[in-house]
């Protein structure tokens, strides 16, 4: 579960509209909205450079954030982020309040482990492929994991991992799997390469040589 507390400092903004938002951006701020949890939406402003730095933290998008506003810390998650199409600028952000008793839906990153130890890579010269890098889950805020582990350590060439095979923390469910078995998407796999075919050929030749050597030894004993 998410253990780190990320504090996002904000201030209320009274002016709204395109003109007001442009003035905020010129002054190094990001217009944003805080909504949800049966409370009225609140227009807020954030420091652009501080927010940009916080976004570099991989846990930011999958953590319960504390929006610090008027001396109060409000638990929330980031739901949307808009960037300028041509400039490295954040132009708007949406934050959703969360209630400890109400499930939330969040996209959580996948953490791929054990690839170097996988037989398909270590012995068969295969290559790991990732079909997904994150997965949308539903859980109570207190059960939200920072990431979900994908164990690749036992996979051979041709093997794959699907959503239904992931080990989830207690209280966490994958949204796609609630929609039926046909949504059990592939997460990762180990695929063959040209080196895999060469490796297989060498193993086959070694096996044949060992077998022929055994037969020659047996014939010598019979003579």
C-alpha cells in the first residue's frame, strides 16, 4: 500500500475563466479544480515548478495526495493533467477528493521483476515484452498500492502473464477482470529471437552428441 505522504500546496482562486487562467500561468501558477466526495468543487491554483517536480515522482499518480488548502489537508487523487501541446508547460489539473469509506478507481503502475532470472532470457536468449505498463484498479483509499508486482522469474520462451495471474494486495481488484474473462489481457511475455533459435540448435546438437557418445560406449562394451 502507499506509505508516502505527498503534500500538494494550493490556494483558492476567486477569478475564473480563460483570462484569469492565462494570468495565473504567466505568474508561474497552474489553474486546477478540486471536486468530489459530495462537496462543492473548489477552484485552486498550484505552483507550476513545484507541481512539475512532484510529477517526476513515479508514485504521484497512484498515491493519495494531501491537498494543503487554507490550513486543511484534503486527501485526493489526481484525475487529469493537461499539458501545452508545444511547450513544456502544465496548463490545468483535476484533483478528486477521496473518502476513506468509498472505493476509488486509479491506474497503478506495474513493477516487472525477475526478468534476468527467467529461463526464457537466461538460457533461451529470449526477450521480455510488456503489453501493459499500468492497470486500473478499484479499492478503498487505504488499500491503494503504489505498484503491482509482475513476477517474470519462471517464464520460458512462449510463456506469458495475464491480468488474472497477478497477485493483488487485499482489497484491490482489477477493473478489467470485473468485465468478464475476455478482458483477461496479456501483461507481459517472453518471445523468441534469432539467438533463441541458435541456442535451441546448439542444445539439440549437444543432446545428440551425448546420445551418440553413449551408444558408442555401449557398443565398445559389447565387443
